[in-house]
C-alpha cells in the first residue's frame, strides 16, 4: 500500500498567502510539491518557500518526542512524564509566587495552525496568568490599536481591495516578498501588474527601493519614522483644497472637524525636511490619491514597527475614509470570512482593551490582555515582587525576534522553570527545561482561521491531514490539552465540573471550527438541508470555495458604542504632541549616526526555514546594505566586514553597497543570528548570519501602544578590522 502514489490538496501554511498546493505522496513521503491550478484564490501560484513543506517535514533535526534538559544533556521522555513534570512545576511556582509568576509567549507560527490558536487560548485561561506576551507587539499591534479605537474591535482590520482599485499607495510594505502581509494576496506580483495594466497606479513610500517599489510607477524615499508626518501633510492638502469627500460615510463619522483642525499645521513645506520628501511631491501625491476613481492606502511592517506606528495606522485609515475610499469596491474593506472571529467575539471583554494595567518595571500598557514583549526580559531579570519566574513559549523564538535579544538570552537562564512547545532546539528553546514538539504541517488538518479574515477576497478551504501522525507524535492542541489536564490534576481548584467539564471535553478545536463555519456568515446554520457551508462540505471541496469579492459592510459591521466610526480618538489625537519632536527634535545626532531598518528575503520566513539547505544556499543573504554615499563617507567597500553598533550591542556582518537604500539608512534582514553557543545551522556556519535584534532596543518603542520600534534604530557602522584593533 505504501508504494502507491497519491495526490493530496492543501493550503501552504508557511506565510499569510494561503497558496493552494498539490502534494504527490507515497506513504508518508512527499515526492513533490507544486501549486494547485484549481485553487480559486491562488490559481497555481506558489513562492520559493513552498519546498519548505517537505524540507521541514523530513528534517532530521526536527524534534519528534519530548526532551528534558539534564546535567548530562538532553534526554527523551514520555509525553505523560513531560505533561506531569511541566504542570507540577508550574502549579508549584504559582502557589508560591502567584499566578502571574508564570508568563506565556506565543510566536507567529501559532496562528498558522487553528489547533494551536484555539488550544492556546484554552491553555492561557487554565494558566490564569496576566503575564501574557506574543509576537503581536513586534509586528501588527498598531493595526489592532487603530481598529479598536476607530471601529470598536481589535480584529476589524480594513483590507485593500487590491483587484479592483485604481490607485494603491503602500507605506512601509513589501508585498512582492511577503505576499501581502495583513493583506493576504497570493500571486501578488501578477495582481500588481494587473493593476497597472488596467491603467491604475502603484506608489510605494519606503526608505528602501524594495522589490515592490521596483514594480511601482513611483517610489519615494522617506526618513524612517516620519510616515505619520507625510500622512498628516497629505490630509492637510486634501482638507485645505476641498478634496475631502467621505460620501455616504459622512453620516457614520464622528470627529471629522477635529481631524481637519489637527492636520492644519502639517503643510507639505513644514514636513518636507523631516520626511525627506519635497513639498511639491507630497501635495501632488495627495491630489492624485484624492482624484483617483478608487484608491486605497496600506501601511505595513515599516509603518507599524516604529515609534509612531499607531499614529500611522490611524492616519492610513483616515486618508481612506475622508477621500471616500472606505467600505467600497476598490478601497479599504472588511472581510466576511466563513469562520468570523469578530462575530464570535462581540462582548466588551473580547473586543480589545488598552492600558487596563501596566508592566511592573517600565509601566508599559497592556493591549488585548497582553503586555508588550519589549518588557519581557526586564520582567524576568529585575528582582522584586511580581517577577516572572517561569515561562512557556509556544512556536516562537523571541531571542531572535524581540528587541535586544541578547538581554532576553541572558535573562532566560534566571528562570526557575521554562517549557517550550516547538519542534526545534533553537536559540530560545535551548534554555527550556522541557521541549514539547508538535506535529508539523501535512501531519495535521488545516484551516486558516486568521488569514481568511485578512484576505483580499472571501474564500474558504479545509484540508485533511495528508497522512496520520505517528504513534509518538502529538498535535499542538493535544499538547495544550495534556498541560491543562495536568494543571487540574495538581491543582483541584482548576478542575471544571458539570456542564463546563462536559463542554471542555466535547469542544475540541475541530468541533469549534465546525461550529464556527456552520453558524458563520456563509454557513448552513441549524438546517441540515440548507445550502450553506459546513466543515464536511468544505472537506468535499479540496481546492477550496470562492465566496466572492469583499462587499460593503457598514454600518452593520461597526462595534463602537454609537455604531459610528471614531475618526478622532482622543488618545491618538493626543499623541500628535509627541510627533512634534520629529519635526524639531531639539537634539542633534552625531554625524556618523545611521538609521537601521529590517528587510525580508523571499526564500525565508523569519527564522523558520533556515535549516532548509536549498532555501539558504547561494549568495549570502544576511548582509548590511548601505548606500554608496554612506559607504564612501566611511571609507567602506562592498564585501568587507563591518561592525554595526547600537545602544544595546554590536554585530559583525558583510557589507553590501546598494543603490536601493536612501542615504542615512542601512538595512539588515530579520531572523538570522544562529551562532549562539553552538546553535549554528546544520547546513553551514556561513549561513549563521547576525541577528538584527541584537541591535534593536527594548527602550525604543511606540509609547502609545507599546509596540517595539524595530525600524529607525540609531546605529554606527565601522570597518570591523579597525574596530578589532581598538
């Protein structure tokens, strides 16, 4: 039977694009991976990362059984032993120091598995700690902040209607490489080319001439962190010249006059020097955007991971709204996914929250029940009442992905206990007492709970597992369930009884998914003869189901108290005072200071795929890119080793002189730095690279929402040889 070849259809889970793939299988062996031409959303497109589905599955370094760290090294243990030890230690620490003594950190891959996402929520509830952290606060937190303030729910995220717009303005995003982060759009290159072919315009604002900028009609360099000034100035032009036309939305708005007044001081002439964009270009961009038949502005990583990220995401939507490009075809719209998280979380406590409490050391605000991860290290290594003494990490590598990773790396050994749910021994999990590895990709069923809610078109697709898990393997939700049972066993007060206990046992993640689909906006509901969706019917459509384009959803989708869009939230208007320092900073930086920004490589996804030989082979990708002018001013040449230094540390990396960087800005990719205590890549030490988060600063944050400011970090760059002699 194992010699028989068969075909399996599923969704690639390696990034946000939700590309349909076809796996050719023999038993548990993946013979090939290719795009699914019949997938109605991706239509056969895949990116180079798709081979990672097979490479990670077959990787001999991938963990398949629990590991316990001992004085003699790592030892394999049984699942029940691991669950019992983990839960016993966690309960004991919480009894001694309080429930908040145990913290959790959820990494980005958690939302690529519905079992991990739903199971992780239940585990966090069972643990009962308020010390919750995740990759959200080094990524998209400003989007959620603006959504909660303006629309009443942290998951009401407007999505560009990419396939129908006439003008796409991208600020700090590179969808050609990311496949449309927070704008799920497979085959985005074809879609952008189609935009231009139908007479539309693509404009990119970025300190780097990205792969997306190379396709654009116009690319404007901008100084890192000044995007809010650009948007305010565009709005000033639109209001001053009578170009604001919110149309049918006007009756749904509060605060329009307040926004008009707030924008008035930010003329193009006033912000030109601070942004690096001349006044005429700013004014022309505003007029062209407002005059376009349809237009949409989208800000992404560079716009979010900066010190004014919340302001930028607010102003992006203000621009869309006042020009009438919101909740209509070709503008910014809300999805209606088959599994609708917004509809299922309408209670006030589920919609989101801000600053209900603050961190112990630096008083950073919580958002949505989580603290900013920039505070995690200091909450571990700072003595005193309330200190974090144990940590559970899930599908994350915060040593490489959070600011000042070296400080976190030094803090982790100070914990009394640490558990990691991960299938790699990496830069973070090597500090754990126990590592619990879940199944991977094709070994489990799949449905995109999160990314369907961020897609440019409403679709749905459920994929069964390609083959059964092995006898010793556990799915992520089974790991969470085992830990929850252990917590209840060692602390009877956590046991659920009666109907609550029955519901907990019955409501598995798959049943929760099935209920969400059945009673979602496209579902069949209670009627077994209705034509709507059920999970079983989705399973019978292996290529997925097209549910149509995005449609106007207002005012019905709004969840603000008055069911109107809050165009001028007080906390965001108040933050403009802090932005004023960008125009007149009052202090002068040393002349050799540069601003560091990140970048992404199309063959990697954070640090996930660096153990795939065929994805990291070829030219060195972890280089510091710098403009020719900045290199010449420092007597540096292409290819030499340079030392990059910030307040938090220094790294040595090869220099790549490039015309894609504006003067004053350097770029280092995210996700590298595999040279810690023997944690080198199996493929080659040359691919270890340097971690950009050894340079980012846990003190450099968006003070309003708490998101880490990973872009715009001040650094100096010198010849590494000269530095070594000093």
